């Protein structure tokens, strides 16, 4: 294992390698849309009107270079300008310098669902009206997200709506890491942070985003059903849904359509492990029945106090707490090698702080609990009125009742996200 110092030196050397090899004019020509398409997308988003915008721009007498799509894949960028401290606004300006203002969307003003509904919808409308340039641009389009895991998940969740609406293809997504952990970015080879010379690196990222091969990522639906209460300050991705009545108890609900890890935990030392308040059920691949899984207790004089459900090979800023397990161990436990596209989630536990510290330094693995194609947690609070949960790095306090159960269910959605492989 490299020491922290050698890892830092490698990052600097990697950022310096290849500087100046990509000419800005060449890059711009390969990833920038014709101006009339850039303007049409912006107008459709601003007016929330695909039909009127499409009819207006199809009358444009385009010709020459303006009617030709980019040589490579056209790229649009979404940036959370509030991420990354001072780097957020500076990176936004750099992106606009490299590819024009209209193809750089600030999430403070343009939301992903608006881009999907109106921006992509405009290209589709123009293609429907006979614009072959718009058709090819829509088919070849790729997306770059500059932000943290939560921002990337927000965009991927919106792009996933294209599957449900039958509006393919879904644009592949590349990442510029601007958050803190950036485990999703690390998992697909885009790094854990902006490199040393980020201005030159931005050119290389855009170049790679337009040409690199694609791969797949399982996407998951997380739903919460609980006795009628509200979650205070829920994560952006967790939306309130219609509640229901069950056994004379009114249940409220929350749901999200994108997620890669979820961590329920309790920190009170008197709790003596999660098994006192949590029941865990899984469905194995190709099975329809729920199977209860025991949460380890009294393991080396300490019980599990935090459970992690993970679909990435990176957690907590680049750690791999599931570990690279030997084939003999996998066979003995009935596990398979963990991958981001295998339709399975890995479930492991952490105990006291000393144990978590050893796992995070990768001296040992977490406590392997199960792999599942679907997962359900049942919480019953007892004297504890709330638990601490997080999803894709976004935490919240989950209300719990001592009289009625709260259920958290994680199941796979019937499509996968398309990622650009940055390796």
C-alpha cells in the first residue's frame, strides 16, 4: 500500500503528465454543438415549451458548418458551483471558456429534470421535424457532472426517467469530482478530487468524456414507510410520496430512484448493538421470498453499531471496506465478487470506533453480513426516538416509533445508469 506521501506525489505527477497535448480549438470543435442547437435548447428550457421552440428553430435556414454535428460526441456539463469551495465558480468559468456558455448548466438555475424534459425534448422535437443534425447530436450526446456524489445521483436519477418514457438513448455520464468523498467518481476512474493542475486537467476530462468507452451502474429505489410523521430536512434525493393506511396506522412515505449506499446507525453506547432495534431481510438473486438475516452480536466482545449497504467499490473517500475477498471465502459464504453492475448490494457492519478506524485504514474488512438483490430494514425504536441514516453521503435523522415499525426497502430499478469509464 502506498504511503499518503507517495500517493500525493503520484497525484501531482499524474496531473502534470500530458499537459498541453490537447489543443483548445480542436477540443471545442469536437465537443461543441452548432450554435442554433445550443440556443434552441436554452430557449426551450427557459420557456418550458418544446413545441414552440422546435417550430421556431426548424425554420432557421441553416447551412455550412452550423448544420454539422461535432466530430466526436457533443458534451454538456452540469456544475454545482457551490461545491468545491472557490474551485466551483472558477471551474464554471473555465468550462465556459473551453466549450461556450450555452452548454454549461449551473444547477443553481437549471435543474436536471428541466434539462431532460425541455433541453433533450427540444433536440428530439427538431429531429422529429426532420433536422438530421439535431437527431445525430441527440444520439451522440454525453453529459459531464461537476459535483459530489449527491449531485451526480441527482442527475442520474433524472436521466433515468428517459428509460421510463421510452426516450433513448440515455446520455452516458462522466464526472469532475467537486465534493468531499467522491466515491462514485473514484469508482469510475475520475479521481477523488480536482488534480493539482486542474485547468489543464479540465481539457483532458472533456476530451476523455467525449471518447472513452461506457459501462453500467445498477440503480436502486429506496423507499421509507413510517407512522405518520415527517422527516425533517431530508436529503434532496429523498422525496415525500403519498402515504397509506395499514392495520389502523397511517403511514407516510418517502422515496428516491437513485442510490448506491445507505448507512443506518446508532451511536448511543447503551444500545449494545443494532440488533435491538433493527431487523434485516434480504431477497437473493432469482428468489421471491424474504429471508431474515441475523445481525452479528457479541463478535469479539462488541456488537455491530453501524450497517452499510454498498453498491460501489469505494466508500468513505476511497476505502474498500468489503475487501477483495478470496475465491475460497466467497464460495464458503455463498457470495460472489462484488461489482457495480451485478444486481446485488453488499451489506457489512462496523462496531466500535477502533474497529471502524481499522476498516477505514484497510487493515481489516468490515463484518460481512450478506449480499442481496433486495433489502428491507425494519426499525422499532423502543426508547430511541430517531436513528441516523445517510444515503450517497447525504445524512438525515430518521424518526422511529416504539409502538409501530418503520420500514426501509431497497430494490433494483429495471434499468442501469450509463457511465463513461474514466480509467
